[in-house]
C-alpha cells in the first residue's frame, strides 16, 4: 500500500513523481508547474483508487499503487488539456 491515509509526505512525494511521469508520457504542452504536477499525481491516485474500487479491482480499504496513480494522472492530464484548450 503506497498511498496510505496517514502519511501525507508520501502522498506529496509519490504524487509528484506520478504527475511527472504522466507529463513525460503524454505529448503536448504541459499545464502548470511543480504544484500542478503534485496535485495531478495525488488526484490521479485518488481517481485510480476510486475507479479500482468501483470495478472491484481493489477492496474497500485498498489504495491505488504507483502505476495506477500514473494512469489516473494521465487521465486527468488529458481531461485538463481538453478543458483548458476550449477557453
């Protein structure tokens, strides 16, 4: 369990890493700076955990791993780019 609910420092560090990897994987202009990258990674882990529980891949108390956080961050990055392009 990488993303526990009590270790906020791990959330920030691994969220930043997941967001950075997601930005490297997806081509195109990158929105925001370091703070957006960290938030993107953390939110990606939350989305991946929620989606995994909805699809019964994870149990009720399980959290998403690092690879799932990257996938969640990629999903959010693509959605963010689509929304920001329309403005």
